[in-house]
C-alpha cells in the first residue's frame, strides 16, 4: 500500500476492504532498534588506548559498533537498548581506566504535566526542587499560574511515570499532558480487538509500517500513540492501515487525550464552588446562632438554655455544625499542610490550618470546661473557624474563575482552526473525483482541501486553484484582506472571504503556524520572569515569619493582660485576657497572604503574552518581557525591516561589448543559488527581460547550467564559475577583494544611483566589470512614524546594513535616523559587534531583523526581534517574534512590556501593601486608640480578597491597545498588502 503519495490522494477515502491489497513487512521489535551515544573520554594517549577501549566495548553484549577518535577524545557507540544501556557502557570505559568526563551528547526527552494542589509560590518552588533532585531529570520548570510543569529528562534513566510518582510523593496531583515530541504524533482508539495478542500484533505491524518512527500501546484502554514521518504517512493512512490488518474487523478512530486545560479549569472551578456551598450550608447557621439570634428574643433565651452545667443549646449546635466544616470541608488544608511540612516548607495551607485549629480546639476546650463546671463562663470561637474556611473557599473560587480568564486570548487562537474540512480526490488529469468531509486532524501533507467562501482554512498550504481574498487579521493582525492566487501561501486559521480555493496542505497538525504560535505562547507563560525572584525570596521566610509574628502577638496581648498593664475595659464583654490575645494571634495567622505574592508575576505574564499573541507579537517568556522594558537603543536592519523587502530593478547598464542577452544569462546562472532579496529581484527582472529578447539561435539560454564552485560572501555578494568564466556579482567591496578595477564611468553610475537611495550591484566576468544593475527597495510607510515615536519614548534608533554608505544615508534621512547612527557596508558579524559596542556603553539593546541573515545580531542583542520572519530561524534566534511585517509592532512589543512590568510592580504593591497594612491591624495596633479590631473570620475574607485583587489587576492588561497605528493612504496600504502576500511563514 502506498501512503500519502499521488495514488493515495487520487483514490476515494472510503473504499471496500477487499479492494485493498496490503503487504505487511515482518514485525520489528522497537527495542531492537539501535541508538548511538557519544562520550568524551580522557587519557587517550596513543593507538593502543583506542584499541583497549574498542576491545572492552565490543565484548559487551548489545554493542554493535564502536568508533573512537584519539585526537578529539570522543567515542561514538552504537548499541541496542534492549540489551544494554549507556550507563553500563560508561562504567565499562571507566573500569578500563579511562575517565568519562562528560556526555557530549545526550538524548533528552521532554514531558509536560498538569499539576494539582499548588496554593502559592512556595508550593511551586518546593515541587521544582523535588523534581530537579530526581535522578535523570536535567531541568524542571513549574508554573503556578499555568499549573503546569515542563520536565527535561534522560529517558534511559527515568520516565514520565516515575516523574509523576515524584510529584505525588511531594504531595501534589499530576496528569500527563504529553511526553516526548508531540510533533507528528497521533493518538488512536482501537475497537474490535478481543485479546492482548491482537494488540501486540497491531503494535508490531505498525512499527514495521513505512514512515512510522515510534509506537506506544496502552493495553488496558486499547489506545495507541504513533509518531510518524509526515512525508511518508499520516493519521488517515494509519487508520486505514490498522483497519486493513483485520480485513474490516478492526476499527480505529482519533482519540482526543483527556485532561485538556479548559476541562481541568472548569473542574477546579466546580470543586471550589461545591466546597464553598457545602461550607455555607453549615457556616451560615453557625453565624446566625452566634451573632444574630442571641440578640433576638425569644431565640436568645432558647439558645442560652443550659443542658448540663454551663453547657448551652447554642454551644452544642455551634459545635455540631462547625465540625464538618473543620474536618470535612477543611480537609484540603490539613492535607496541604502535611505535605508542605513534609517538604520542610510552609504555605498558605499551614497558616489556615493553624488558625482554624487554634479557634476550633480552643472552642472545644471551652465546651468541655462548660460541661464540667457550673460556674465557668467563656466565649467559644466556633463561628471563627467555620466562617474563616468559608471565606477562604469563596476567595479561591473567585480566584480560579479570574485565573481562567488570563488565558482567554490563547483559547481564542486555538479555536480558529475549523473542526472539519473538505478533502478532494483527483484523477490523473486533475479533475475532482470525489469530495469527502473529514476531521481536520485527519488531513495529511499533500492533501487537496476545498475552501468555500466564509470558511476558515484548516491547515497551512499553497493555493493550487482559484482566486480569493483571505482575512489574515486573526493571525497577523493585518486589517486588509490579502489577495490569493495559485502559488500563494495560506495560513491555517485564516478566513476565506470570497471565491473558492483549492489548497494543497504543506504543514499539518502541530507543524502549522497557528499551532507553533500557541506552543510558543504556552512556553512563554511557563517561563519565569526575573522579577518573580522577589516573590520567591519572600516566600521562603514569609510563612515562618508570620507564625512567629502571630505567636509574639499572642504573647504581646496575653502577658500585659495577666500583669494588668492595660485597663480591663479593653477586654470585650464575654471574653477574658487569654481569648482576646488568642483572637489577635489567629487574625495575624489568617490575614497574611503568600498567594497574592506568588500570583503577581505569572498572571500578568500570562495575560500579556496572550494579548501580545492576539496582536501579532509573540513574546518568548517573562525574561524577554522584562528585558524589553529596559531597551534604550534599537538596531534596525535595512532590507526587509525599514524597507519593504521587495527590491525592484530600475536600471541595467552594460560596461562591455557583451550583449544584453549574454549578460543576463551569465548573471542569472551566477545568482540562481542566492537567497538574497536583491538576487531574487534581479532574477525576476532578468528573466522577464530575457523573454522580450528575440533569439532563435539560443532559445533555452535562460536554462544555463548553474554556477560551479558557487560561494556566498556575506555582506558583499556571490561568486562562481559559469562555463569557463569566473563571475562575481556583488558590491564594490567584493570587487576590491578580487582586485577588479572600477573605472570612472562605473563610479559615476554608482554615485548617481546611490544618491537616489538605490543599491548598485556590479557583475564582473574574468576580472572585468561587464555591467551593473540598480535596485530600489521602497521604505515602509510607517517607518518614519515608528522612529519618531520611539524617540518620544526615549529610545534611540540605529540602522546597520551591508549596503553602501550613500544608499544607507539616503534611507536613514528618509526615515529620520541621524547620520551618526548609521553603520553601512558591514557583514552579519559586524552587526553583532556594533550591538556589543552599544552594550559596553551600558545600554540595553534590541535588534530588529528579518531573522535569517541577522541571526548573529539577534542572539547578541539583549532583546532580539524577528520581524516578518518565518517560524524556524526567527523563533530560534529571537526573543520576540513579530508575525506581520509591520514596524508598528516594535513599538507595541516595547510598550506592552513596559505596561506589563508596571502592572507586575503594581501587583506587588497590592500584595505587599496589603500584608504590610493588614498585619498591624490584625495584631491590634489600632485597638487601644480606636477600639477597632479585625475578627479572624473578617481577616480570612481580607486574605481571599488580596489574591483576587492581584488577579483582577493582571486581567486589566486585556484592555491593552496598541499605542501607534499609522493611517496609510490607499497606495501605501496596497504596498503593504503586496508585501504580506509574499510573507513566508
């Protein structure tokens, strides 16, 4: 069976089983697949050392091949994981007397976990420490706002199951979101199988199928996870393959793994709501029996009725109703406290458990004392315990609802892709044979998809037939619909406005631009901003300090009361000195809130990164966000950044007796392998010019053999041999490097064009300039406004380019950059050096480039911004990816980072300010002067309100608006639209 080829596309999706002939290779055990490990080995002094290492390793069962390099001191060992692992190999080398200094290369796997039960920053910190101490774990990052953990581990030492066990041992719940590389992975649900043997047989057949890399089978649930090569197979072919094995008796369908974020959040919201309502069911009567009814006759008399000695009906009812709240509803606080103390840390659960236990068990003491004495009078605090738990649960309920809204922007992005698509099958002549509606997840590379007006495009692809306008604003932020015709690229998640399009799928599943944007934002939300360290440091001593403060408060009121230092009328009616001191101590315990501190940074980062993504600005985590707000200088590349990036040839001049036709042929051959925008512009112009020249003798000259010995000279041009001619195509510096003479006539032509902001490219053949062409690249219409706005923000702009000084100066003057801030005729390394010079002056520097030849500068800068770039080099090299090719987003990225950091500091003011003001009031500092004290149940309500205020403060970032929107004229809008049509994602 041929999968994902032309034959597979042209036959119907649903075909009778007996019409398909399947040839299944012999099953291959996945553990028999070989792996290679690389070691760096010390003390290799001669060839005999190499022989010793090779001989001891080759004697090991499972080692297939050994290659040792004595010069580099490295060894590459190919082995079968079923028989041996790399730790045993390492130990064997060490036993032979050769130290293995390090693993030069390791296979590192990644898994993402959904974490349950984290209350504050100390929880995430302690879990992170526990995971990092686990054998085989290389790096672990835990995000409290996202409630996820990302763990990098060595699969030969540990696995996701052991990692989940470690999380549970630390006192938290964990669900596996994904393990390993989820790119090109499909989950299938199998039906019609009656035995384990059949499942094992399917696993073996799948592992032997063409294009399948890895198969993982869940024997209990009948689920199978398959990682595949999208060029060879896909989900639809795999489903057909499984069903063909059983000749129609086996069924397979896509399986959506459970535990998605939305359902988890809704479950958490429902849990806190139910717990709060259950708590209210008991707490409200306790409140009525203790605060309201005693003041209303005859209820007060009835509640004061003494059952035995001083034990009253009201005390009994409060005890009965409070107990379920304390031990059933409040069970989560006991569990959280136990695990926190077991980890030798303390969190909010410890404070709540201590406060409620103090109130409850003191009240039990009062009840027992009342039973045993006919003269004892004391005030119980049962209502304090019950109402405190109720208010805290109410606060957590409101908090999780608010936190759910922090990822709204990301959820809107994920909803852009449609659930289904129209799959066409074509005959040999390209005519439509059938049209079938399938799930979007079943689309495979090279499928032909039909998109009718008003539908969202399901995957990235290339238009093969039809013309239309596509609204890409939901992905790129570009307001104007973009014209699409055959050969143009389309992005999954965008909307087809009018006209019917046939699209050939090029990127499917997690490879699409939309999926990569979502993955990038999720990774950014998990990354921890440096400013978060403030909360981390405080959280380490916060809870112990609060416990100590509460104890000191209790003693500070109890001892003066016993010694009679303060007047007796300070003690409220129905209380004694001990009870008053205890209430102040409990209030201090429960008023302090470490949760608000822990949520200050991650919630703001979550909202900001999601909002940025919706505006076309992808910020890669809190580190990039924090650095961007400090930027004082921005280095701009010229071509494709300040200019449109679509150069056009405006003139060609010959400086030799060569004909225009021969000149074009030679230049085309030399430039055909270059990816530079200027080269592409010349090739397009030369080919059009060549078509206009009548030549009957050499009708196919435009198809001359490509240049041999082709070489790219960064920042200057290209060289190569065309036939027996040595050809140079580039600027003056390239000519000077090869000692090519540039005459006065050529100098005059260059000077004349450079003064008009044109770039001159010289073509030299066998050491003599044969001709030249001038290229113009118009400045982006918004460039001048952006440079001016950045200046108003206190940010200086510098332009660096490999182009000549005259052209660079003309462009800089047009956009408003001072001549002193222009660096021309430099290569990619020179751009990075210029950035380092600025950094040496103490400036935080951002680099804005196209993300391809500017990658060294993007990495060197404090903040690298890839503008209008694709999803490969840009995402790797840059800290910020600007999806659309619009300079306004440079301003947006910096302004959004400033607003976010300001919001984070405001959140810290809310959290710290609340604690700084709330603690003294709870400790009774105002009581001697004003009579105002904070009852414990009200202190608990304040604690819940502080977390809610921080989350709501972060949510205000959702109202962020772009600070700069350039209003273009009709012509300028069209110019930008043309550029976006050629945008390569």
